[in-house]
C-alpha cells in the first residue's frame, strides 16, 4: 500500500490502515525527514513510503519478505529501512515520539513542536 493510496482514504480509514491519525503521521514524517540525511544513491521509496512501510511492519506483524513484495524492494531493503527509521526516532533529541513496543510511536505534541519549529 503506497502512500498516495493511503492519503486518499477518509480519516477513519487512514487511522484503521496505519494505526495512527493523519496529523500524527504528518508529524512523524516531519521528524523522519529532519532526522535522516540523504547520501549516496537516491532511495527507491519516498520518506512517506518508508514511514508507511515501518508502520505496516509494526502494526500488522507482516514479514519483511511480504512487505518487500508489496513495495517492490528486497527483504534486506525493508530490514534496513525499518532499522533506519527506528534509529532515527531513537536518536532524535526531542522526546516527542517514543516507540512503544511494536505498536508504533506515542506522541508528545509539546516536545515535538519545539523541535519542528
């Protein structure tokens, strides 16, 4: 499921498919875009698709192989992407997003607003 497809869903269906509300997804995407640097060859997937892939892995417990088939990338690319986004969240100096097990991120709007703004 690519990000363009998910963005066309209603708010209720967006939450149902990703596990987070649309504003939360947008804030998570902002943190990921600020936290990851670009180097080397451009990635095949956009940052939004990478975040959606990570949420899919955490929410649905799908194997990396099946997620790779969905996005047209290798299993190792899925593994690296998930690890990279989790590390980005861990390294972020804001405490705006905290990973809770495999359920995703918990949002603290005040702390996140300090970093984003």
